[in-house]
């Protein structure tokens, strides 16, 4: 899964061809923790990351929601936008 955002130990990835397993989401990794975050709502749907890292991830999603939703439908080669 390509990394689309990295901030210290927080890493956000998105699965290429994500539209094959909706709803649109990203994977947020922090140390040994993993959370699945819904792109549309910004809410954690599965897993856990500490609140500070979740707020950073959520802000990234909010600021890039339209691009993330577009990427969800497009070819993984377009992931170089970040």
C-alpha cells in the first residue's frame, strides 16, 4: 500500500484500486497501532491510534478529502499527488 502522508511516526496509506472494497478509507499506522479511517466522515471505523495522531490524520483527511476521494476511484499511479 503506498504511503500518501507521513508525519514523524504517523504513516497514512491507501490501497490502490480501493474502490474494490468500499467505503473509501485510509490506513493510519502509528508505531504498533493501526486504525482504519473513513474518508467521508473522518471517523475511525476499525482499530486504534492515539488521539494526538488521530487528530493529525483527521486534519490531513479533511484538508485533502476531495483529492482522496478522487484517488479512491483512480489508478494507483496517480498517488504521486502527495
